[in-house]
C-alpha cells in the first residue's frame, strides 16, 4: 500500500511539474467548452434576407413582422420586382428571398391555401437548408395561429415541433461530444504517454528489477489521470449548466456514474495503447489519429451517424465515445433513467473489461 | 554458493543488419563479495549480459543463477535482492534528489533511515543538493545519486552498467572509491565499463569483445599472460616515430599510448639496443626505449587480435 | 607546415549567464597544425567555451578570432572554415556511406565535381569500398566514428573541433582514430579536441585544463607533468580538478 501511495505521489509530481501538460489537462476542457458553446455554432443568426411582397396586405405584413422579429433573420432589403431577386443573390448580399404571391390574403381566405416562395442561396447547401427550415417553421407557426381550434377538413396540418431542443441549440450536441473527447484524450492519451515515458527514459528497467508488482505500476499511472478526468467532468458540467444554460434533466448521480465508467474505459484504452508502442511520440500519434480524429468524425459529435455510409456507421460502433455520447444525451437532455441506457452501459462495460484483459496479457515484465 | 553462475549463455536479436549475436556462449562465475569487472567497448555485449542477469531478458540458450536463484524461474526473487543501475543516468529528472531516493527506498519496502549507513558516504555529498531536481545535477553527481538509489534497500548483489561513462576523471575516481568502501559490506558488485584503466580497481575482470569473453582472471594474472616483451618507445617526433616503428621489419604491433608508443616484436631476440639503433638511423636524435610491464589495455588489444 | 600562424586567438573571452560566469576571461592561442587538447571536468566551462569558438554562442565580453574571423560578427565565415564532430552529432543512420559523404560535402559547399572526387578518395582511404552503399546504421561504432571524422574534414577546413569523439570505442579502434587525427594535423589541419581519456591528452602537442571557468594550466603534456610532479596526465588532471569549488552547479 505504501508502495502504491509513493508511486501515485511521484506521478503527481511529474504532472504538476510540467507546466505545459498542466495547461493541456486543465485548461483545454474549459477552452473547448467555451469555444463550442459560444463561438462555433451551427446556428445561424442575423442572416441577410430579402422580401418581395407582391401582395402587400395585412396577412403578408403580419408574416413579415414575425420574420423580422426573429433573431435568425435580418431583412436587408425589400424587393419590388422579380428581376431584382437575381441581382440581390448575385451580389451575395442576401442568402434567402421570401416571395409572397399577389393577392395572398384573398387566396387564403377564399381558397384556404396561398403560397409563399422561398428561394435560398444553395451554394452553401447546409446553410440554405437551415434557413429554409427556419423560415418554414415561422410560416407554419403563423399558419397554425391563424387557424385556431377549428380545423377545416381539407387543410393539412403540418405540426413542426422540435423536441427537447425547441430552439435547436447546438450546445446540446456539443457538450456531450466535448466531454467524450476530453476524457478520452486525458485518460487514454496522457496515461499511455506516462507509461511509455518510463519505457523510453529507461526508468522502467529499474522498476521492473524491483519487488514492485507490475500492476501497481500501471494503477499508479492511471490514478492521477482518473482524478484529473473527474475534475474535468465536473468543470465541464458546471460550465454547461451555469454558463451555457444547459439543463440536466435526469439524475446527476447516474450521469456521474456513467462518466466514471467512460473514464475507466478510456484509461483501459490508454493502458492498451501503452503496451503496443515504445515511444511517447508514437503513443501521442496513436491517440490523436486513432482516437481523437475518429471521435470527432464518427462518434456523432459533429456529424449525425445516420447520415454516414454503412461502413462508417459500423466503424463508429467500435468507438466507446459513440456509446457514451448516447448515454449522456439520454440522461442529460431526455432525463432517462438506467432503463433507457442499459444497452449502451453494457457495451461500455464490455469494452472496458476486454481492454483491461488484453492489456494485462500484453504487459511485458521483461524487455524486448 | 557463488553469487553469480553463468553457463553457456547465448543471446541474439534481429534487426536491420540481420541476426546479431549479442552474447556468444558466455560462461563465468562470481564469488560473493567480489568486485567483478566486465571490461569491453560499446557493443561488446555487456549491457545484454547484465540485462539477462537482472532477469530483464531471457537468453536463447544456457543457464544462469544469481545468488542461488534461477534467472527465468525465480525472477521475482532475484528482483527483490538486486540493485540495478542501467546504462546512462535514468532516474527521474523532474524529481528532486530527496524525492528520488525516497521513492526507490519505498518501492523496495525500505526507507532512507533504515539503510542510511550504507549510502551515507555518498549521500553526504548530495545533501547540499537534496532539493535540486535530478535533471539539473552534473554527470558525476547524477551517477552518485543513481548509486544511492540502487543501494538504498541493501541489495545482496549490485549490477552497475557503465556507471562512469561520460563522467569526468575526478568523479570517476570518487565513484570507484565508493565502490571499494561498499565491498566491506559484503555486497557483490558487478560493474561494466569501457575504461580499461578501471580494470585494475576490480578483484577479477572479464574482458569481453563482440559478445565473447576473451579472458577472465585477476588483472595481474591477465597481464602476466601477455607472453611477449613490451617496449615503451619515446622520441621528440612521435608521429614520425609511429610510422618508423611500423615500418620496422621486426615489428608485430605498434600502438600509441600517450607519452610512449607500445611496441611488440615478432622476434624475441631483438632487444632495446637494436631498436635504438634502428631509430637513430631513421633520424630520431635521442630515442628512449624501455621494457615495461603490460597493462590491461595492452592485454585487451592483444587478445582482440587473436580473436 | 607554418607553425607560426595562429588559427585561434582569444583575449579575456567571457560568457555569463545572469550572474553566473561560465567562462571567465580565458586567453590563449592555437597554432596551425597543432593538436590542441581542451580538457576540464564537467561544469568547468569547456563546452560553453567551445560553443563560442565554433560560432554558435555569442560571448559576453572579450575577443576571439577563429580561422581569422571574429566570433561576434563573422560567425558564418567561421562555420564555413571549420569542421565539427561530436559523439552526439552523428551521421544519418538511414542513409548509406556514400550518401552521407555527398550530403555533407554539399552542405560544406563543395562543387559537384569536387564532391565526387572527395567521395572516392575518402571511401578508398577508409577502406570502405565494399561498404559504400551500406546504411550507416549498420556499421560498427568504430567505423562510424572514422567516417564521421573524415566527413568533418572533407572540405579541408582550417580547424576541426572534436567533442569527445572516441567515447565507448574499443582501444584498437580508438588508436586508429587518432592515426587519422595525426594525419590531418600533419596535413595542416589544426585539431581542437576535448576528451575524457587522459592518455589521449598525451597525444596532443599542448593541453589546456579548465577549472571553474578559468584556464588553470596550458602547456605541453611533458611540461605539465614536470610542473605538477605527476607521472601521468591523469594525475595532473586530478591534482588540478580537485581544487575545483565548482564541481556541481
């Protein structure tokens, strides 16, 4: 026991005395969350649009007011003729044009159907889709408010409702993703680097030729990073809740327990990596390319998995991060209990056990 | 019981060059309490041999025992009683002197207090620096710290792999003085070194080259097996002397040895005067020629040649 | 060989790091074709002094000229006219013998025609004809060192600086290496060498010993032994270095 403690003490010395790694370990998560929470967002604000009102009646005016009142749009100009539309787009001044048909109000009241044309600058297709979606929802919303409780039999009601995230806030997706990424980097990458460093500097030789049991060496490497990861989870969640305004709908305890499981999984992964490489550089490369990149691309963090080709979807199942992100979203955003996440939890448990087993098998008690 | 018993150990490894034999059928014994030197240049197999004896590598074939324990089966027991200093300083650079020592004492289930007497002489020199980061010590100090850490748990046997390489002559001498004092504690010490002059500080030595042992004995006995007359020759122009001696018909070997060149001849009957005459004729004004006793380096070079 | 020509001259050369004086007003001269041994314990200031002479460290005060150029203002010219070899500086292990020679000859500014000439010359002289297309990483240490040295002087510099060039090598190879040094000196290249092997100090024409940033002794090995009443350079060194207060900084 004394051996374990003195080992852990040594590991903390290594970490605390290296100012650069301290910066990465504690500063990075904070930076990431702030970046993703505020600066980088898939949302659109104040997109420049143009309105061509061929009707100029009370209805169109109301719709236009509603649009003007939205933070998404900024009515940059009012067009008068169709020819102006082209020019407005070509000069790049607007990304969307909303065109009301002539006699809009008349058509609506007499035939119960009138049309609005939405033209978007699709040279940025994602943007265009988003803008169209925003505009459509606003118009549909207005349509619903018009109709009131009496629905005419042949009107098709499209009800658009954004569940859990009515304002479509980006952070709901980014916070779990950031957590998955940070924890993986700290627990897996830093742990593997710490273990490999002993190999590289030659101190591992001395440790091996001593009564100390090999598993003790490994555990003592993992403990500091476990603690640091835990601190990071706490700080990220605090930031998310109090600064970014994200709710925690489900049980906080369950959330923390799941985070701990994921940390264990990442530590086991770090162990596994350390048994497979012999230089710190290699450990870092494997972690960055083998872990960080796939997590960013394939875990569902930035891009929806459902949109990916089949083979990438299969690949994403191998990433612990993917399962963890699902768990966090279920608990944090949907407020589900264990019954909603038992499948994913099992997967993570299995991965952890497998990695630990493999690492134990591969840990070399001798050189070469 | 011998402290170390090695029988026909062979170790080879594969790399870009193909298959290299690191340890080539090596056998020897070390008595308890001996200071045993493994003398040879880089790449001669010293480090590989030490790693085998400290149970870090398994040989391809052969057997070995350390303090009665078998190196493969009983590796755990060997690791409890061994002190090991691998080549080049390898303690924790960002830990202080004190922290390093405390760490190594604890992982060996010991403490600085318990065995302080053993390391006191060495540690006294480090005390003024005890809070300094190990990485900031000079080469000589680092090696002394490493020695302390290897000793702090009072091992039965000490393996020091090139502890004085790259260290200046003064620190080197101090280090060997420390080893001599340790002998009194009954600790068996195996040291490897490329410095031939350190050989005479050992009880017995093994000369090793290309994985093979050239000779094992006390330094004196090895030198007595030289078997030839050895001449030390000096003149004003040493460079010219070298080429002239090499051109001498009777010369077998001629090597620079600092102030003198060491010369061996093919013919036993040729003597000091003959050499002097030859040199004077070659233009050397007052050549100095003496017969000297061979040193370890002379012996080593001769053994190298015959292999 | 013009023994009178001075190729290195320092006057009260000093290097300070904050309030620590690593090299303290050293003054000495080295003549062309000399084999000059530059000795001192670790921490005595040797390496710092050498860095100033080869133009990679700027002195704090004092003057020095190397190969005729000023160490403050003409470091690039110095670098062109000297060669450098150390234990740490080695050849590219994954290039062949020939490729290394061609690479460095090019770096030293030799013309293509000259490069080819020198390449063949070097390979023949070192007896590496069969190994010219072998990766340097596969060569034994002794051959690497000899090759390293030969490459360091491929451009026939005025001075070659050797930083502990013979570490760890077997005694025969070490002496073969010194044969190369002798030959270079004979051909007019000044050799400035630091070493921990005291017997190698004996091969030098003159030796300087630095202690605590100051040159405590500078003379031929024979004179030094007389002055310090010692039978070997080892003893001389021990007597001087023992005085050092600054064995660890």
